[in-house]
C-alpha cells in the first residue's frame, strides 16, 4: 500500500490509431485540436500502472516518456491488448537491448496474444538478425488470469476483429491489493460471455476505463461512443459489478468523433464520466 491508494493509473496516450490531431489530416476537428493544444494533443493509446507495469507500446512511447517524465527503465512488464499498430510498435522495443542501445537495462517481459508474439519476434529478427533474450514473451489467453509484478491480470476477449479473425484482441481486468480496474479499449459493447465472466468473477470494480473512439456518437461495432458506454455501464450495474463508488473514464478518441476535449467533457459530465487526456493520473 502506498499512501491512501493501491494503484496509480497514468494514461500516456488517449487517441485512436491515427492520433488526434491525426498525422496527415486536415479535417475541421483536427484543425481545432491543433489550435487548442494542451489536452487536445493526444498520442496513440497506452498507460502505465504504478510506474512499472506498462499497458501497450504505441509508436508515441518515447515522446510520452519525455512529456510526462516517465522513467522507462522502471518498466518491468508490458501487457499488450492486441497487435494493431497504434497499440504495439515492436520495432521500438529493440531500443531496450542492453548490448546495443540500453546500457544496464533489465529485460522487459511482454504478455499478449499470438499475433503480438509473432510481430515481436519478426521485429527483433529484422533488427538483430538473430533471436534476442531481452524481451521474453508470454502468450496469454482469454479468461485465464496470470500474475505479474504483484497484479492479477485477466485477459478478456474484445469485440474487435476488424475483419481479421486471427486478431484475438483483449482488454484487461487488473487486480491488486483488493482494488479492481477494468481497462478496456478497442472493443464494442462486450461479448455476452465477458459480461457473464465479470458477473461470476470480478466482484466490485473500482474503476472502469472505456473505449470511446466515437465520442458522442454511437458505434456499436468494433469500438464505442458514449451511447455504447452507457449500455455497458447499465449492464455492469444490473449485474452488481459497479455501484455509486465506481468511477468511469472514457478514452481512445478518434478525430472522427468530431469533438474536442471540452466538448467531450461537457457530454461526459452528464453521465458522471471523466474524459482521459494524455498524462492524466488517477489513484485507485
Ligand atoms: Zn486502438
Ligand atoms: Zn482529422
Ligand atoms: Zn485495434
């Protein structure tokens, strides 16, 4: 236990795949975000728990580490939701090689689905032309909890194939010291078996972080917007996983939501949701 909280969650990036403003986009929303700056500058999604457990390794990790004073040498474990490029940029992990780029660095243990393992291996082979041992990989499976660095982590299947049946995307139920975080993105409204699993196993959830790629708009497919988030919230309430003490944070925004941060906040506030921004820290 540290002070009066048990887990510290820090969002590093809070955008969808194309970043927000998007790299090459000149739409009105991107223009407004560029003008506003601050919380409207969103890198690709990732987060860190207690400065040591990283969730996802997007192409913007280096920039996030500089912008928010993240000491990447403290990262011991990396859990990856899925292999899409906005969540996993394995070639960048080559810089953790103690022989070449990172003197004194310890191994980073990587946990993820089969595609994550394959992409990691290919990236390392591409870079070093031989197998490496500084990013050991462990494949994880849906509904099979594993222990890592004092956390109990359960991968839950996301509704997020994007037409690729091999991409068994996950989101994560994470527990430590009696506190529970449900960290989700890149999923539509959860699969029924996931709701059933949460009902039977999750108990009380303290913080729910939700995909909100489409902001005020509904998606109902591979992602969510606030209308979909409300469906998830109602289901979790109905089955007793959440109550008035549970906090909700919406995350992973696309410029296609047509809203900048303050507009998202205005809408989110009506439902008691907080809007994530890059660098945001919450204590659980
Ligand atoms: Zn994504
Ligand atoms: Zn745009
Ligand atoms: Zn994705």
